[in-house]
C-alpha cells in the first residue's frame, strides 16, 4: 500500500465510478429473491430496478439518456415495450443490455442494480418513487447485526458514500479502502466479518494503525465511525488544490505540537487528571490519535468528580473542545512550523513564541478553531474579551438574554424530550429539605446581560489558547451555578411548603439570590460573584433588624466552591438558620421556667448566635439532585465533600 498521493485501486478499473467490487460483491438476499425470475416475467418492482440500470448505463453505449428513451415499464408490465425514439427502440436497447451482461454472473448484475438504486442521479431521493425503499434498506442495514464479511462491506460502502467518499474493495474481498483526494482508510477483515486492522494515511504520509477506529468497528458503532470520516473530510475542506489542502494539514500539525508542549509545562508525575483539567494552561490535552482529533478538557464540576469517584471504572468527562482547522472566505496567516522557542523562557514560566513571519507562515483560506460538541452560552463581555485576544471576530452569533440561553441549554441536556423554554420557574428537590422553587430572572439583551451560543472560536496563533481556555473556564463555572437552579420540573400553583428563591443577574459574572428570611418576614439576599473558575466571593445581606442566619460570607463562599450548586448552598444556609432558631426557642423556654431571672444570666440573642461554634456551620450534606433520581448523590457525606473541597483548594 503506498501513500495517499497514489491512492490504491485494488479492484482495477471501475465501471460504476467509485465502486470497483462488482465481480467480488455480495448478493443482497432480498433483491436476489425478487429478481431470480427477472428475464421471464419482470414484475413492477423489477421494472423499476431495470429502468434505473438502463438510465445509469445507457451513456456507456452512446445512447442519449432521454426520458422518452425508456417508456413507462410499469404500465407495460415490463414485458412488451414498443416505444421508439428516432434512432433506437426500447427493444433494441434491452437486447444490447442482455448481450452486454449475458456472460456475467447474476451476482454482478444484482450488485449493479443495487448500486444504481442506491445512487439515483436524475432526481432527488425525496421525490423518487424508490426513495422509501432506499430509506427502509438503510434502516435495515443499520439495525441488523452484520455477521458476515459481505454484510460488513455493504455497511461500510453505504456509510462512505453517504459521507461523499470513494470506496474500493480488494480482489480478495477482505480489504476495504475508503479514499478521498487527501487521505484513505484501509480496513482489513476476517472471513467471518471481524475487523483485523484499520490504518489511516494522510496526504503523502505512510499509513498508521488506528486503534480507536478498530474498536469502533468491532463494536459495530458505525455512527461514531461515520462521524470520524466526516471530521477527516472537513479538515481538508480548504479551497484550492491538493498542495493548498496539504499546507492546511501541515499548519494544524504545527499548532498541535505547540499546544502539546504547553500542556507539559505544569505536568508532574503525580499530577491527576482533575487538577490538570481545572488548572493546566491548556487543560487536560489529549493528542490526536488516528481519526480522533486533538481535544482539550478544560472544566469539570465537583459533582462530576464525585460521580467518577463513586462509580469506579467510569470515565466522567467535563466540558471539552476539539482543536481543528476550517476553511474561511478570507486569507489568514497560519504557522507552518512550531512557534515555541523555549517553553519556560517567557514571563511567569509562560512559553516564548516566534512571530508569524513570511518564512514561518503562509496565507491560507483557513483558521484554527476550538470547536465545542454542544454550543456554550457565553456573555457578551466574555465574547468580546476572546475576540480581543484572538483579533478575529466570531461569526454567526445571535444575541439573546444570557440566562435564557443557559436555561435552554440546561433543559436540552437534562430532558430527554422537548420542554417549553418559556418557563422561568423550576422545582428543585433535595433530600432532607423542603422543595425549592427558583424563579430565573432572565434579564434582557442589553449590556452585559446579553449573550450568545458559541459553537467555535477561531484563532491563528497558539499563544492565545491558554487565555481563551481561562475565559471558557470562567464562563462554564458561572453557567454551572445558574444551571443548578434549573430542572425539568415546573410548578403552576403556589405551595406554602415550598421555599421560594429568585435568581437575578448582575453585571459581569455576579448574581443575587433573594429569599424570605427563615425567622422574619423580610427579604434576604446572597450575592455570588464568580471572580474566576477557582475564586468565588459571596455576601449575605439582611435587614439590620433581622437576626443573623449563622452563615458568614466565608462559609457561603467555601460552600459554593465545593459544590457549585445554588440549591445546596441555600439548603446549608437554611439549616444553619434552623439551628439558631431551635437554640433560641430552647433558651426562651428555659428562661420562662426560671422564677426569678438573674440579669447576669440573661444573654443577648445576637451574642448567642455569634458564639456558636464553627462546627455547626459545617454540618450540611452536599447533594444536588434536581430530578431526585440519583440515589448515590443523595447519600454523599459531608466528609466526602469537604475532603474534595480541601483537595481542590490545595491544588
């Protein structure tokens, strides 16, 4: 097998364009059963297949493919054809077809008919009479478990053609080649259909074994395999010839080398994944392997960490972005070689980079992009800050209230079915606590309260990636707090047993949570300011005449950082307030039982509340289960959460 520049053609010359395995193909059982008696009395279905074959291949016999050339075979039963077109009649045309294929086996003819049906060229599939049939065949092939080499080959051919790629099969029938101008994928199969090996070769590069593709095909995960084929095609979708496309791939390789060098700066032998995700310059970076592009995991919530620790063997992933390259309308300077001079030569141990000179770069109609699996709601201020760093505008943004975008994204993630996103009142259930009802004040589209869904961030220099990652961490941490107040449960009627809260956005990345004082009837407020993804400041505001809630600002801030959940934090505040209220009632009862109160024993209630031990402030269980279905999370202990929080603060 050579390089991509000389793509293989194991099947020899192809009569049907992309496919060259007609003499080695499989027999589709359903089609074979219908067409066994085709020469004698073709039914209506056979006539349709034959007509598609004639339309597809009449050009090879120098016959113009006019619609008048083939009369309506359905109306004639597919037997007596008398329509004549100037130079040649349908009967003569059919005779030529019979002579052409009489020396070839039925398996070849059936494969040809199947291919023509699967690739209609004269009209859209949606309007074609055989469109429903093709759709059913595709569903059947996806549903059936491929147990033979031929069925696996058919599935790979169908999948590759859907992605716009060319398919070749070796003469032995055990190797399948999925090719394009810039790369090819070689798949080796056993006789029973098991995948032996998968290799990927980029333009003018030797093929490399891809274990990730092998695993996907062995698990019959054709959807994921098709997504990788699509990503490979998109990576080379740069305007220009093959040399221009190859330069784009070279630029992507240079970027990946620089990012990988930056990921090694803070990496030590005992560094765990969570610490690297939350604190690494470029997060937890996984290099590109085979068909899987380089990805960066840059944020993971405390509950995701706990879920991974409680469910041993499961890999819980945080928020990720994919590093790739995409085409643009304008030209941009992209590096063709790594730009890091010395990884630790810059200020604060930051790497020093070379400038994008003409010798080190090239103008290409493309840009590097950080691409998200799901669009990320981002505030307008964060978007503008990223654009100042990269010097490139993020296109396709549609401004809307930021909180509305966060609510919509959270509902799509938490709910299996579509729910109305016009709701702003959500019911959150927590164990050992009355239910919470959160009103989300979505704000407006003005100033910092506006935002947009961001699917990708373009850039052209690796030096801006660490700062962009830090902004993304900050935004996702803020979104995590707001989304903790959202659930799929709505309420339509007032309930006196509920605890009501209102979440109100402020400028930048701060917001307030308003609630009724647990003892008095006045409003109280907690202001949460997310300074960075690792630093949070909180302030509790009460009416001066109301008793304290026994929750200091520092206690609330530590609680927020350890769980990143507003409902859990508010439950902790109410528990502390309940303890103060219970102690106060006990004291009042004791005072009433005393016949002669002594002045020196009378204690001011505020002094009593201030003298409570700090141990009482820490007595709360950290669980955040808006849907109240995860029993594991409901049983998380205080010690487990505090240990996690202490470790995160130390790191």
